[in-house]
């Protein structure tokens, strides 16, 4: 191969590399915003709603469990 042919091949490969870098960057941006993103990044209000819904239920269940345990302890 001549030097000019090698230089042309290098230029083509550099263009392919730039396109691949652009595609990867675009894919990463879509992943952060899109379906691959965690729930907190897609809809932070939904995740906080789950926290504020689950916390009182867990607290109520813990209280009921503690009351049931205490009543069992005192009656047996």
C-alpha cells in the first residue's frame, strides 16, 4: 500500500470512530433519560410517593406487631 492509501484509510477510520463516539454518547444520554434510567431519574415524584405510602404502612404494621407481641408476653 502506498502512503496516500494508508492516509485515506486512517481518515476513514477516524470518521468511523467519531461516528461511534457520537452514537455511544447519544445512547448514554438516552439511557439516562429513557427507559434504562432508574425510577428516581424518570419520575422522582413517583418514588417519593412510594416512600410516603410505604413508611406509614410499615409503621402501623410494626406497632401492631409490637402490641401483639406484648399482649402475648403478658398473657402467657
